[in-house]
């Protein structure tokens, strides 16, 4: 295939398999997700999104999660109408998944691997991006069996924490100075709570 995508969120008309996607190379440094078998161009990361993802990476590391279980921009194969591969901003792996990924030539969680423990998406501006993060990715991560999914929305100034209960996500929304509550944070035993404002303000602080 020779399609080179130049517009944000542009999708190729051709249907690709997972193998096609893994082997795809357009000769550029462009990054893509695979959405229902079609390439979806991923524009360059905004500084707000990068800062929030980096902050949480360091925060989880300081709480004792080893670096082998923390990763940014690792791909994950999920359920969709057709083959779909998402690229969360941040991922916390289980120990079993980290072991399964050891020595991999490409940082992608295949469908036959254990699911991540947590994925984080920082919402980018635009209705299509909001729909993907709040609607499509929610159902896909739920079907993949990912225990927690955080949606961090700098525009709406809120953090939605979804955790898997009997196969379905239950959600709680946190804003302002509300402490973020989640099974992972409870497991890590924080000495002081992490508030929504602490996370959201990282993207705008100097």
C-alpha cells in the first residue's frame, strides 16, 4: 500500500488485517492507529497531552510500579467491527503482560496476550476525538478486559475513571480538588491523594 496520510484523522479506504498493519511502512515517521481495518493517521502529540502522560508515568513509578510495567504509546489490539489497534497515551501492564512482552520486536499487545491493567487516554480537541475516547475506545477496552480506563479531558476539566465490574465498566467522574479513586491507586497505597486538579493543571503549568 502506498497511501500517505497528511490530514488529521484521515482514514484509508482499504481494509487491512492485523498482519498488514504490522508490516505497513509508508516511508515516513507518521504514526497510525488501525480503526475497523483502516489506517487512522495520528497527528503530533500536543504539549498538554504529553505533559499529563509524563506526569502520570512518573507518579505511578514513584508509587512503586516498576518501569517494565509502565509504557507510553504502546499499541494494543482490541475488539472492533474489524481489526482495530489503539495507541493509548499511557499504559500500566500487569506482571504477566510485561513478561509476555519481554523481547518483543514491536511494542504491541497482541490479542492472545493478557490485557493491560490500566490504559489512559488524554482527550484531544474535536468531536471525533471525543467520540473515540468516550464511546468507541470505552467499548473496545471493556471488551478487551482492561481493568481500568482513565479518560483525562483537559477541555472539560474532568477525569473519568472506568473500572471493570462483572465484564462492564462502571464510571466515576472527578473534577477540581476531588481525590481520584480507583482500584489501582487503592492497591498502591498512596500516602496522599491525587486530585483531578493536580493532573489537569500539569498540562498548563509553566
